[in-house]
C-alpha cells in the first residue's frame, strides 16, 4: 500500500497539533495525478520537552526543508496565485539561513526522499518552487511512512526538519474503499510510524491557509477544479533538546515567529514530556492577595526557594475571604496563550472551595511566567489542607475538530476552503504514539495550608 503526503505552529498551543495523502495513477486512483509542474493551473486544482541533562542545548540551529512535490501540491504555488505558500516557506527558512548562510538543506519528497539539488538562493529566486522538484521521484505517489521515518532518523542535534504538506492521506486503492476504512488506516499508520520515535523526538504541526489554483483530488478519486483558499500544514521535527531550544531559547526567537507566517491559523505540539512539574511558588506579597499568611517554619528551615506551604493564615478582615497569588512557570508547555490563561483549562481540588479567579501572563523575578489568583469566600482555617491544581491535556484541540472532514468530494461546498480530509485521524494516531497511557493532565502541583 503506497501512502501519500500532500504539501502543506503558534505557536495557538500550544497543538499545535496533520494529514496524509496517498496518490494514485490517473487510471483508477486517488490523489496526485500525472500532471507535471508546468501543467495548466486553470485546469488543475501546533509542553516544550525538557532536554535530558546529558544533552546540552545546541549552539546553532539549521533547517532541513522537505517539500512534498506531487500533483495535488502544485496548485499551492500555481501561476497567478497570491503566493502565501511560497511566502510562508521563505519566511520560515530565511531566519535559519541568515543565522548561518549556506546551512539550509533542501529535499523533495514523494515516493522517497531526494536531494533538491539547489541552494537556498536558487530556491528563493525560482518563480515556481515546484519547478525545482520536477523529475525527482514519482509525483503520483508519496510513501508517507518512509518519509517520516527518514526525516526522524536523519535528524542530528541542532537540526530542524521542516515538512510542507497538505497532510491528506489516501492509498492507491482509495477509490475502492470507504472513507471509514481509509481513516482507520491512517490512524494506525501514524501511530506505528511515530511509536518508536516519541522518546527522543518532538513534533510541532502548524496549520496555515493559502491560495490553491488547480485540480483537487478527493478521497474517492476523480480530480476536480478548484480556485480558492485551502488549508496546508508545516510539520517541524527535531530532537528534544533542539526543539526546546527552538521554542524557548531567546537567542532563537527570530526562528520561531510562527504566528507571523502569512496564513497562520493554529498549531499543536506533540512531545514525550510527562510528569514535567513546573516551578511554582506562593507569592507572599502581592497587591491582589487577600488575607495574611507566611511561609511555614519547616519549609524555611529546609531552605526551599519556592514556597509551597503556608501557615498562620488569617482571612481578609473586610471580606472574610482568602485569595492566594501563585506564580507558575508555564514556559515549558508549548500551548496557546489563550489556553494557558483560561481557568477552564485547569482542574482545582480543595476542601475549602478554592476557585481560580483569574490567570494572567506575568513574568516575576522568582522565575514564573503566569500568576494564578486562587480564592475562596469562606476559608475554614485550622488543620492541614491542600489545594491541588492540574493542567488538562486535551485532544483533539478545537481547531482539529473544526478542520477535519470525512467527505472532501465537493469543492463547491461552503466549508470546503476550511476542511482537510482525515486530519483528526492523522493527528489522533500521532497522539496515541506520544501519549500511550492516555494521560489527561500535563502536570499536578500541590499547595499546603497549615
């Protein structure tokens, strides 16, 4: 069974969160088509993983572009298009190249992985980027499993694999299969492809939208003309230490401005990080706190920099309530800002009925990135009590649910410009590989009241 990729972070959430495409021959198949790059465009239609202690962050980063060259990808850079695809490609790669000129490696992918045979300047100067991929491999088919395995296996520390694809999955026999069978296949395939790589590698998927002018090949075969906007994706892959550096090291900030890419919409991040308890501390003096308390004597004796336990607690004299300000470092979790600051993204347990009043992005000298205000109207007082806070791990994120479709056969449908066939199944297979225990939280932190 031959499998295809068609070309496609912020990263939203920070998945981030991808679809596969298999293409078939003109005599019965789905997807790619026999047309060449120069075909008539009118008739053709995203938590940052903690780096292991023995793997220091790389000093420099280089990009390795993997451009999926297939019949159904060509319309993203067709003559007369508005050029969002090519602009996003250049905007993403240029900061890498500017950091170290000549370092960017370029590849073409379809039925295998092939060197593009040109340098970065030649890529930029080419009016149609797919012209550079002409006569490389079989544009009718993409061996998707082979491509991912090759990219992941070839990545060295300091290298970032960048795959452009529309991530629509199909097989050579798609036309004879139900959509349910096709989607079950892609889910299994993605799970098995990534299963052996999740310990050391991380994946960031960016969703973008760009002009598409040419032939679109639905899952049940038969190319149809389409001229409009279509989703596509950028999959960034790297070793854990490299990905952490890319997403969180200030010196690489210019390389990770994914939200500024033309057509950027959302992202999903896949990582093996688990039980990654962030730094957190109760703030003893904050303008928004209500009530009085101090760090426990025992904790002070242990010389802990972070304050997790408080005592001598007194409710606010006016309201009789209690509000704690807690600083938490969420910098290690690559999630959308809106997700991090939404109280609904957390579970809170407390015998005294504490609730999350609000969360604000705020960097404090103690080392936190967000301030949580936890409040209760009637603190009980006396005895040992706990407040437990968990960050929910949700899959799929809403953008994947809203983007996925099981029927892409009608380019004239009102939502065709927003849908990708099977993106939910594709990404769910990856999620199963990265989260085999189906953990539903990213971390748990505990505050003690004495």
